[in-house]
C-alpha cells in the first residue's frame, strides 16, 4: 500500500538498513517528504545530517535489535512513529496474476509484491491504471495487442532476467492468471535457466470472472456441472471440436473473437445444436463492458462488431444470465471497493 498523505517539504526520518529500507524511502519521497536516513540503531550510520525534530519517523522492520529505545524517545517527544515492512531480498522475479483488469480483484499477495517491486513489466490486460497507487517501481509497458507485439515474448523474458540479475525485484504483472494461457511457464523456465529466483502469485482468471461480471455462472445446479476453458487464439482441429461438442457443460473461450466463426461452424458440424445459447462478453470489468447474447447458429452475425479482449461462453448457463437481468453491477462494485481499500 502506498502513502496517501501529502508530506511535501516535511522532514521524515527513515530508520533501517539500506536494503530493507529502500522501498520505504521511495514511498516517502513519492509523497513529497524530505527523507533522512538512519541505517543503524546506534546512530553511527546515516546519510548526511539528521533532522533536529522530524515530522515523522518511519521505522522499517529490518530485523536489527536496538531500535526500540530510539523509537520510544521519539514517541515520548510526540513524534509519530510509523512501522514499515522491510523490502524483500534483491534480485528475484515474481509473476503476478492481475485478474481481469479490476484493481479490486488483485490478491493481497499481488498488492504486497507490487509494493516491494523495483521494476514492473505489465501488459494491457492487467490493472495497470492502478499501478501508480500501488507501487513506486519503474513501470514498463510490454503489452501485446492483436497483430502487434510491442515487445516479443523472448525480449520480455530477457528484460525480466537482466533486470533481476542487476539486483532488482522484478514483478511481471499479467492479466488473469499466469498459468492460464498466460505463458507463465515459459517465463518461469527462462528465470530458472538463468539462475534467477522466481515465484508465481496466482490471479483470478478471466475464464470465470468475466462471465460472472455479465451475470453468467460457468456452473449452475441442474444446468451445468462442468466447464472447459479453451484458447481462441488458433482455430481448433476437427477432432478437438468433435470432443468439445460431446463434453457437455459449459465452454469458455478466451480471446476468441478472431476464431469465433470457425468455432461456431465447427461445433455445429460436430453435432452441437444450433440453438445452443452463446454469449460474448467484451472488455470485462472495464469501461464499455458489453455482453452480446445469441445462439450458436446466429452468433457469427450478432457478434460481427465485437472485438477482443472478450470471453465467449457457450452453454445453457447463458440462459441463467438472461433470467437474472437485475444482476448487480459487479464491475462498478469492485472498482468502489478497490478505491476504498487503496484510500483513494
């Protein structure tokens, strides 16, 4: 969590070892404070002169014994003391699932990783608009758009590895979940090959959250007891279409606008009935969210103006959404929740 207070021109003393305190220093500098540093509880290690009476003392929990007497003296003099978490060890990569784009769907672990980052490489499907309130890290846009890869996957992996080897805490912020069509496995492999420590923080996949934003449950009692998640980036083979049509339950297709015509025609050819309900949910949790509902036989024309990012839902669960037209505005509710939690 970043500071939501104007400290412009205020003297703030940050205590703690340089490595542990580096994130706190950036946070207070970003809030406008004049930051002074004290690295040792014995007072012998500090960067330049110390303020006679700071407006605030930010005490970083760096594990060193001996800070309490100093902090107690500050409290006794009426100087507020704020406890700050220590930054993590330098030089590692964290793949963070950012969910479908709503800041309110970031996990607690995701927020903590962003707070602790030195560099964040993000894509367009992650909640990147919220980043200035979540981190003081350098922000690098490596987003890919249909037909235009701003930075290639190989280059993204190299950027991550090189930055971590240079001593940075790197966050790779991805939309959805890193391991659900997110190429997270490839990025983990690149880090392991380079000897860089890496961990993965799961995210809320758009396969379930975007349908939910449109009021569509992917499972529903006595309607569907299973769901299958499919990538829509490439057309499915006739064998895959045949098996998919015979599974039953709900089919969820991610980023499937480009292959929608082929999918609908292929499923019908494989035996799925033409009146099977189908929905296209565009821009889930984002401004302009829109849901187009038709059936397998008419969706190609009904969704002619639809575009990615979108999630396709095929199955009887789509009728559940139609029966619940008064479904709450989940997207707006989550945005209000995120604003409250972030102190906006």
